[in-house]
C-alpha cells in the first residue's frame, strides 16, 4: 500500500477529490491511503497562527517554520518518507515521468504552500523534492497536491480496472495519445476510421502510433525534440 500524508492550512479543500471516482476506489481496495493534516493543529502560537510578515518587508505573509517543522517531525515518528514534497510554482513542472517515479514509492509527504509561500529554511532542511503543476499561481497548494496524488495514485497496480490503460496515456512514451472512438461507428454521418474496424491488431497499433506521432508533431513538437536530444549519438 502507498501512504500519502498532506499538510495543509485549509484541509477542507482536499476532502472531495479523494472521496470519489478512482481515488476512492484506490483507497477502498486498500492500495492507497491519503491522510490530510491541519497545520494549525501543530502550531504553538495563539489563535492557530501559522504565518507572519516576511523579514525585509514586502507584501504577503509567509508560513512560519516552527509549525511546519513540528508537523513534519510528528509525522516522521510514524513512518520514514521516501520524499517530502513541496508544491510550489517556482519548481520543476510535474511530468508523467515524475508521476511514474513517485508511484513506485511507499510513503510520501506533501506540503501545501499558502500565502507568499513557506519559510526557506523548511525547504532547505526538510523538503527533498519540489513540484509545480504549471507556470501559474494558485491561492494555495491544495489543488496542486490533489492533482499530484491523482497522477500518482492511478498508476498504482490494481487501481485501474484495465492496467494497460495507464501505459497508453499521453506522455508515457513522450507522445500524445492517439484519437479514440466508440460506438456507434456512424454518428450523424461522422464515421470511425475503417482501420479501427478491420480486426487486425497490428494494423490498428501501427495506425495509432502514426496518429499519436502526428498529433504530437502538431501540438507538442517540444516532446519530439526532447526525445531526439536524449538519443545516444
């Protein structure tokens, strides 16, 4: 079983994402356990304070180091984490390869940033990996954490009904997914490509690969450039 702990200032934001669909199925099957912890439960300051003004001046509050350190150390008494992850927009962007790597871990701890971010000393002394979900800023790291857990959780063997499904997702081989069709074969005069009805798996696979290559070339040529740059000379 994979275990994921999440530290948040607003844990209610993470209630729904893990109580439905695939993430619920993963937990019901005993393949994934997700626990969300309220950072305010660990602060020694009055009124649940977890943030303060930043040294040097400037707009925006900063999450204080002591509550985060106490929360992390409390959770570390229960288990050893393979990674302590901080969700932040100034980090490397999440990729499928990163999700694949993290899906092989047993214990993960995710810190959700808020306000202007967290005290740098927490990043320096506790965080082992930092992840962004894109070049934009959210109100907090909770939604980003939910995205990360979903991306990881669906890859755990046994979570998806068809385990080959995750292997054919976009980005798994640095290609976007090919077009997909379902019944009826003729809808309003819009027909499914004949090759998908031919009954020859090899021809279908070849067509799908060519379609994936063409779609990637049109929409994300950077993925093809990256693959070429990693080929041995």
